[in-house]
């Protein structure tokens, strides 16, 4: 099971129970903890802006940076995932990840 944690104190926010996927994406059922409502609005805003990314990609990037500044994703073994793109809507999540950190300077 993958897990989502608060970046500042490492507190568990949600368990992500994988239900399937289509490489490179994984899909999961979200089992939130009592702390998850603190970050849920960040994911809602990110998805809202994703629907309009062609018109305003910079706003989406700022919203996703807010998500990444608030949370970390961990592999089932507990190690932190260096790079990921995670979306959460309701009790469903989907994400892709990389074992190598993405350097914005290289893009």
C-alpha cells in the first residue's frame, strides 16, 4: 500500500490502495485519515486548474507546487517517492512517479 504524508511532520494523511493502472499511471482507492481534510482543497484546486491547463499552465503549476509543498508520497516499503504527479478526486487517486527527482532547470 502506498501512503500520503504531510511534508512538514510526516503525519499520515491517507493510504492509497492500488486498484489498477495503465502504465505509467496507477489508480487507487483513497483511505483518508483525520488529517486529510487539511490537504483535500489543494487537490481540488489542482484538478480544477488542470481542466484549463491549455489556457493557464502557470496557474496549474503553482497549484501543483502547493500540493508538493504540503505532501509526500511513499512507496509500499515506506521510502519517499522522489518525483510524482498525483491527482485525488473524492475517494479515488491516480498518479505516476519516478525514482529520479525532476530538475526544473533541465526542462
